[in-house]
C-alpha cells in the first residue's frame, strides 16, 4: 500500500492534491456515509489509516470498529455492502465523506435503512421533553435473521 503524504504545510493540506489525512489521538477519523443518489445520511463510523486505504483499494466501505477494536468490512457478515461511488475529504483532511450504494437497501445493524432513523425535538417541542420520533417506520431487514440472536 502507498503511504500518505506528510502534513508539511497548511497550503498542502488545504489546497494541495496530496492526501495527507489527520487522524485523532486514537488513530481514527470520522467517516460519514451517504446514499450516492439521494444524499441521505446513512451512517457515521470511523476509519484508521488501514481502513481508509482498504476502502480506496476495494471500492467498498471498510471501517474501524471502536467497540470490537478491529477492522470492519461493511456487509461482510450481513451482505449489506456499501459500494463506494466517491470519497471526499474535508478541508483539514480530518473527516471523510463516502457517497455509497447501500447494497440490500440498509446500512444500520438495527435493520433500518439509515442509522439516523430517529429525530430529536427542537425548539418549542424540546421544552416538553426529549422524546425521540421515528422517521423510518419499517425496517429494511430483520437483524435476528441476518446476525442471529445477540
């Protein structure tokens, strides 16, 4: 695998053509996955350097699982692969945006299409409490059938 460029200057990072990502103290960077056609936010995960390189090489999303402390090729168990159509990096090169095709129609391990399937109250509604509202009413798949009982 090729190595990333050194972060030698602000100009290189913000205006250059070399990939010089900045990972946090744990060696991770947030990665947002959106539907490549609609722009719908599907999930937020994290990548380390190896996950970013694998994603670029495979054309499928690979993340770092913070809970399991291991590489996570999205869909390896469930079949719900995220085929990458485009990868963007932000101006500081410390966050990734993946535009993906969610094979199987879902990205969330709970069975919903998006991990962001509930909305928080805002403004006047928040004064009455913090009840979440489901924005997706039906699951795209049954997690027990896909993953087994946990």
